[in-house]
C-alpha cells in the first residue's frame, strides 16, 4: 500500500535491512504508513524527539497513532518487536497455535541475535573500520556463512522458514540483499537461494524494492566523511 500523509503509522527509518524488514511487513499487511527518513550520519537519531521514540537511538522506530487499546500514540522500537506488533495489529503472518507461534518467534529472535549482528559486523569490518582487522573480518564472515548454512538446513524441507510465510521470513530476508558484499555466495546454499528468490518475487517485496533499493548501490559501501563515521559508529560522543 502506498504511504499516505494521514496514515496512522509513522515509520522512522533509513536505507538499511532493519528498516527494509518493517517496510516489507507494512506492505504485506496492507497497512497505511508514513516513511520518515532519519539521517543517521548527521545525528538525527540523537535528537530529543527521536530519543523519546527510541531510547536506543537507532533505527527503526514505529509510532502508532491509533493503537488497538484506543489510548495515546504508542511507540515501538527494535525491528523484531515492530514486526510482532504489526502482526498482532493486522492479525496476519503470526500463527495463533502455540507450537507454530513459538517456531516463528524463535526464528525472529535468531535473526535479531545472530544473523543481523553477524552480517552487520562483517560489513563494518570489511568496509568501515578505521584499521584493517583480518581477525575480525575472518570471525564475522565465517559466522555469517555458518548462519547461512543453518538457514539453508531449515529450508531443506519447507517452502518458507516456518512452513507458512510469516514475519520470520520478513525478518531474515533483507540482510541477504548484502550477501555478496559480505563475502557470501547464496548459490552455495541451494535451499536458501530458492527461498530468497521466492520472497524476492512477492508483490509486497517488489513494491518495497522499487522504492527503496532498486537503483541504489546497496551492495557497495559509500564513503563516509570522518564526522559522519564518528556519529554513526559512536566514535565520538555528541553530548
């Protein structure tokens, strides 16, 4: 669904896998939303306004101006929590039965605690670290590959991660947009590659892709000025 000026949901975001997963969820769930860019290289995530939405001062953050309880606007931070919140709100892509629900939650937590951090750290040490650190590069590219193998095994006998398409797929898929630049060859993981292609062809994913990453060099790391690096990576406090 297209973003609407009077939509009840505001998504504070930057061009990143952690935002892409929420954008995909919003489109899949047919929820109206306003995408609000946050320039994390100039410190917009450190402002008082944004900090009130997300005390961790990272992206993304969601503000719901029409929460189900009818109360004041509700803010949610951490992309995994946002996915669960939107699934509850829409009643979609999050099973009701105990075992199926726990399966989805486990893989969302796996993505948040494992896949995302490993891929993010691999990318950081490959492209942004002030000093070349072979140990860190080897450590995190290996871990990224190991987690690709874990997901490949999970997909060996099922179409999607938990059988039916769910927020687990939305959580895990976007980081693999950066697989090649993170020294991972998806073709080495046949079931993972099949699943990646299936998600990529979904209408909601196509809509998000056309707006947020098609035509953008997301596989390469654009140079950052020293001041932007200090802000983005916390090398220098602004307080």
